[in-house]
């Protein structure tokens, strides 16, 4: 697989995972309860459930893989990523709160309401106890900080503990707003698998390792078969960890295969580099539709939407979110999608990340000399078309000079000199 293909499959997999999330949310909020129950609604309800082992485990693995080298480098290399995730979580939580305050709490902003309607106390509580779909942004800050802090422990110990945490999270009662905390605990395992096994996992996927494919397939099918045969919730909870890990790997292997040339991979890669705005904006867009579009039941009941509505709505939402993002990035409001420039520069000033940064194929060019930093989230991960590359370091005697060049290039958002990439 060429270097270009390696870049594209990561972007494409990220795009597929986020579109799967948006499709599920469209199914739940804009579709199932607005059209008569029939074969189509049953299919989309089944699809939303069947994709559970693939969506978030795959996205979490990708995020871990793309932050792996910075996590191993230590705090100077990841503090900008952690700060950026925390910034984005707070900013978009406030935007969710403003929408709920102005328009009233709806499906995806209902978690911001108290007993008598909207409550700022509920918003403040979510600074430490996420309850909205923004939980993944919160989780990325927590996961990155956690793995950086324990990076010197044996990976087997970290993975073992997180397996236990993931299984235990299935037993938490989804009450008092802890449902999303369950997700933070559950999917930390898959982020760690991506971060701690990034080199081997990416190499195996790049070459289409059949042994990895066979092992993942056997684990996935076996876990499902045992669960169905046992009909026990306890068995399902215990086997969910290996099942979902295998499902995430299968997804990445499949996407890498599809992306070996062809326009499909290129199109998915283009979307994958813009997943941050889609992820943080789509829920507000869906609530706005429910709040401001009259006769939504009649709209979604149209022949095309009645059959393939969730997918059409997800793709339309993605297009709107990306369009709004491109407009916002041309204004001072671009801080909605990344740390303010002055803060980011201070955090990057002492950066010692040894990983080179390269421009992704087809990445958007800087706008007005500034590019958002969604890549530090592990969602968009393009850093304005740049990403941490997994390549061995050569010419180590020039390491101090190379690091200064890299830090300056990332800070200024310009292409790296060829000599600095080697």
C-alpha cells in the first residue's frame, strides 16, 4: 500500500465512523418516531444497534493511533491536544446550553434541563459529568491525559486494567446522568489499544494482514455466538470487550482494503478530514430541525426519506456542518473549532514531539494564515491537512534542529522542509 493510501484509509475510516454516529442519531431523533412502523423502520433500528460494536471502538482506536507518538513522548507533546479537547468541550457545551436556553431543551439538549426546564446548574455539572453527545470530546482529553500519565507502565498492565474497567462499566445503572460516563469508561480500552499498539496495528492494516483478519473475525463471530447461545447478560458484558475490539479492527481492515485506489476512498478521506465540525454540530442541527421545521412528520414521510431517510439525513447534515465550518473558519469565530492562536502558540512553544508532521493528501489549505487544530482531538485529525506520521527517525544527530523546525512549522501551519521530514 502506498503512502497516499495509508493516509486515505485513516481519513476514510474516521469519516465512516462519524457518519455511522450521525446516522444513528438521525434514526433516533428524526426518523423512528416520525414515520409509521414498517420494514424500513425496523431495518434502520436494527442497523443502529448492529453498528454498535463498530462505531465508537473504531473511532476510539483511530484517535489512539494518531495520538500514539505524542502520548509516548510525554506531557510536553500532548498538552496542546489535551487543552484543545477541553477547550472544545467547554465551548460547545456552552453553545448547547445557549440553544437549550433560547429554544428550549429538545432531544439532544434535554440533558441540560433541570426539573423545571433549562438549568445552568445542569450545565456546570457537565463540566465533570458529561451527559450530552459531546462526551467523546470530553473523553479524548481524559484518555490522552491518562495514557500519558501511565505511559511508563507495561502496555499489558494498562490494557488489562482497562478491559476490567470496560466490562465493569456495563454494570453501571444509566441513572442520574452517568450514561455518558459509562461510555467514557467503556471505550477508553479501545483508545488505549490504538495508542499502545499503533505501530503494529497500523503496519498490519497497511499490508492487509490475513492473520489479523482471521483472528479478528473468529473473535467477533465467536463472541456473538457464545452470547446468543448463553442468553446471559453477564456473558454479553464480559465478551463485549473482545467482541468490540475485534469489530473495530475488522472495520479498519475493510476500509483500508476499499481505499486501495479508487474514488470511493478519496471521497471518504475528504470527509474524514472534516469530522470535527460534523461531530460537534450535528446534534444541534437535528434539534433545530425538530424545533423550527413545521410538519416534520410529513417531510420525513416523503417516499425517499421514508425508505432511506437516516442515511440521507446524515449525509445532508454532514454537508451542512462542513459548509458552516468552512464559513466560520474565514472569521474570528474559528476559535469555535480550536484553541485561540496565542494560547496554542504558548502550548506548542516547548513541544518536544519527535514525530514528523506531513500534509495529508487533498488537505484543505490554510485560510488567512490560520488553520484550525481539530487534529489535536483525534476526530478530524488533519491539523489543517497535517498529521503525525509513523516513520522511523533518521539522522538522529540533527534531532535538536529538526525538532525546532517541526515545532515552528506546526505553529506557523506551513509545509515542512524536505530535510526536516527525514
